[in-house]
């Protein structure tokens, strides 16, 4: 039903359009409905360079060679511009030279009987006039639009269309009258003089007003802009339907183009050069917006030809914004000739060829399935049933009218603008096509709603389960006595349970949002000044490990208390990656002395570990866990840090043979952990292990760490340790710290094994 209605509508519009064209050519533009009717195009126009009071009040002398005579037009249309006058500078194409405005006088003598204007208000209608101008009747000023600077240049332009002026009847005289125009403008600018062909008449002003109403044109502009915004809004709700965007932009552009051409707009924007630029830019952008709309409607993407057209028209628009008046009209000429090529591409290739090729493919598939339908029948069905076929009907009408208007603007100069009707048919027809597509989408939506209703119950059940899981999570998070906190990627507190707030002494700290003032975990820890690396550096390393690895990290730490003391604990940190950002789950394991630790006397163990920093952390914490039985806890923690440094050295510089220079370079490039992983997976290093042995008795603690590397010259290093240089301190801080923490540090000959001994003088 819809397709039949759409087809009939287009046929009716097509018939009406071509009948309208015939009537436009046959009938006068302003009907002669009054006894007072003077067609100025049927009278000679006298043009004189310069202006004076005598020139506008006397009948021009035909024998005076200073007057140029433009003969009347038998067809009723005539263009009288500066460009056709003698003595006016000739503009060269793409010449950027500007000229000082030239002043001229146009005089049109006519005879009349004042009885013809009895009981009416006479009026003057001009199809166009520009640039700055004044109008006189028998030497009396009717209207002035002169806006000049002190040095004679134009300050504000007034090239107007459809100018209507009421005239005082007392200004007319029986017999010979003189209608004179004072015109000032750039001699090389196109719209200077009378740049439209018709109509130019003197008649009853009521008739002129009835003819010159802009209600229909204004309503048409409002319809275009409303339809355009409507489809842009549709695109915002359904981004996948990009044809709505391009159609909306096309319709808005079209509305602005026609709005810039109606004479009512002069009351809003009096400067005609600003309106001219708007008119030209919107005219240029019609082609790319139409082409993009048809491309996306048919193949859901823009072709390269459309992109080239958009770039080309964009450059013309950019030049129009800043170029001089004459140069701007040169750009318009380029567009007029190139528009023929763009029209042929859009209509011939995008629409006709696209429709034919698509129909041919469908016809071939139908033939393969034993369908005997002809190709012509398939093509007709596609024109009626497919969106591209529907649009092609309006595009065909638009193609014919646009082609005529282009030829008219270049050759015929009749000023019969048919493309406004073609654009109207194309715009409304395309809107109906898109409405039909939304009708199909509405059916699909009803089907989706039926499925959605079936899933609502499932979603309700899933929501209940999610709420139950959230309650369980909150119970685990807030109900446990272990301190648990959530940190951001900079290790700042985001959320804490009650135990964590109490443990970290965060009572009164606002954690509803994270800022620079929100404390970091390392800000709340006790820092042992004997360590060679600061807490900030240490936790920067931990943060990098959490970012580059999915494995949790456990680290021994001392928590500061308000009284200045510290309490030992283990911080277990694990990265949690969400769609938006990375967060870190922190769990605090207080270092509570269990019964086994209290009963510990002595022990020894032997381990083989892989080349990971996590293994170094875990191993050092494990083998030093019972040192606090025989020495102060602070010293025991420091010894654990030293053991970790020795194990890390065995991994990095021993098994993986990483030099200090390589490590420094990777750290500077912030890719050390990637570098460490690459080195660990290298064939010559991946099977190497670190051997760790320890023995703790009430008299002493003994640790032996052995790697499978090449060793190093420990004798030279130990000799230099007596008087260390800054470079040696930079690269050997861990070993210097170990020499200070242990009573005996012994290397084997090769340098790949070190034994650490700590003797206990008193128990902790």
C-alpha cells in the first residue's frame, strides 16, 4: 500500500512540475492587473559614468556619447551590469586585484498619465539592484542605501533581490518622467547594477506586495530546517543509521540556502556580502551532503568520489569565506562548471549505476533459482520496493531541474529557478523513504519487545542474585576482622572496611572521593633509615609489578602508630582490572606471634626457586620469619630486607646476567619488568634456579644463596668497599647494606655463592 501511494505521489509531482515549468515560461512574473503598469525592461536604459543632480533630472540626450544606451528587450528579460558597460575595468579570471568603487547613473525615461494612478498607491519592483544605490523619480529621492567610508569605499554592501518601494503619487508628472538610479560598486563585482533579468516594473503597490510575499518561501525554509534537525536527533538516538545524519545535514543546508535568498532576510542581516557568502557556502555543500546520504543509504559507507567532492566543495567554501567579491564569483563559476560533473557522478554513477548493478545481481541470482522474470521487471521492482529505487525517482527530477538551472545561470539568464521544486520533491520524497524504513524498524521493535518481555523475568532473577552477591561481598568486606582496603593505581586509599580504618588510623579521613590529599599506603608505614631504597621507590617498584603481572605481591612492612612505635605486618596486594581502570585490593595480615613461633628453637631448610621477584619476596620473608625470636624485630626486618637484596642480585646479575647498565637503562625507559620477563624466557637462562639454604639456632643464623651464573670479582669489590666511590655506592647499595647487617659475609671463589652469618649475643 505504501509503495503504491509513494509511486503515485511522485508521478503527480512530476506531472505538476513540468506543467508548472510551461506556465512559468508563458506567463508574466508580475501580472498586469492595473491600468498603471510599466515594464521597465521594455524601455531603453541610459547609463552615464559619474553622478550629478543634472543627470537625474534631465532626459538623456541620445546624441551625447557620454551616455551608453542599453536597448529594450523584446522577450521581457534584460541584465544591465557594470560588467557590460564601456569604460569599466575588465576583470580577469582569478584576478585578486581590487578597485575603488565606481559611481554611475542609470536613467529610464517613461511617459504616463497621472489619471492612471488615481485611487492607488504606485510602487516600484526591482528583481535586483546592487551594490550601494539611491533611487530618484523626477529628481526626488525615493530610497537610499549608500554606506560609504570617508575615502569613498563601501562600508556595508547592499546587493538586494526583490526590492519593492511605494512611491508618493505626487512625485509623478503627466507626460515625460525620469526614473534614475545612482549606483556605486566595485567595477569587477558581478552583482553591481541590475544583475537579475526580470521583473522590473512600475505598477500598483498592492499587486507588488501580493506578488512579493515571502510566506511560502519562509515556510519552506522552516520545513527544511525542521526536517533536518529531526533526522539529526534521530541519528543521535541511533548512531548506526548514519543516513539520518547526512540527510539531516542536507535538509538544514538547503533550508539555510533558501533562507539566504529571500528578501525578508535583509531586515535581519542587511549586509548582502555576508548573505552572499552564506548562500554560496550552503550551495556548495548541497552536493557532498546529497552524495553522502545516497552512499550511506545504499552501501552504508561513503565512496571515495563523495569524499573528493566534499574536500573540493570544502575548499571552495573556505575560499568563499575570505576571498574578495570578484574572486568569490570566480569560485562560483568554477563550481557551476564542475557541478555538471558532480551531478553526472551522483545521479549517473551513485544512483543509476548503483541501482542497475544491484538489480542485475539480484536478477542473476533469481535466474539461477529458475526464476524466469526479466531484468526489466526486476529493475522496476527495485525502483518501487528498495530505498535507493524510491530515492532515484526524486533524484531524477532533481537532476533535470538542477541541470536546467546550471545552464540557465551560465547561458540563458532567465532566472527561472526550477531546482527549488526539484529539491522540494527530492527532500520530501527522501523523508517518506526514511519514514518507511522506520516503519520496518517499528515492526522489528515490536518483535524485539516480545522477546524482551520474556527476558525481563530472567533479568529480575539475575538482579536478585546480583544483589545477593553484593550483600555477600559487603559482608566479607565489612564483616571480617582483617583490615581490607581498595587502592587506586597510584596506591591511594579509595575504600576501607572498619578494621582497615582502625588499623591505618584513618578515622576522619574523607574517602568519598580521591584527591591529591588522599593518603597513599606508603605514607602510613614506618621507614627504616638503614635501607638503601626509600618507601616511595620501593612501592613504585611494587606498583609496576602489579601493573605488568597478574600475580599478587606480598611485602613485609611496619605500620606506624600514633605513639611513634611500629607494628609488623604483611601487605598482600592484588591488581583488579575493570573496564575503566585498574584498582588494587589490599589485605593486611598482622604479624601475630602464633604458638609455633613462640615454641621455635632452631630449624633449617633448603629451597630451589625460579627467577622472579615475587619468589625473592616470599623466600626472604619465609626464611627470616623466626629471626625475631633471637634479635629485636626492627633488626630482624632489616636482615630480611638484606637477604631479599642478595636473592634479587642472584636472580638479576647472577642467573639472568643483567648488567647494572642494562638495568639502569630499562628502568629509565620504564620497561624494566618487560625486560626482566624477556630475559627470564631466553633459552640460555630459563632453566636456571637459585638455591637458598638457611639454618637458625639459638647461637646464630646462617643463610647461603647460590646462583647458576658466571659469578663476579667479589675480591676487588670487597677491597673497594673500604673506601667506596659514588659509582660503587650507586650500583652496590644492597651489598653494602648486607655487610653492615651481618657479622660475616663470605663468597666462594667463583663469586656465585654467598654465605651470610648473624650471631646472637642476647635474645630479643
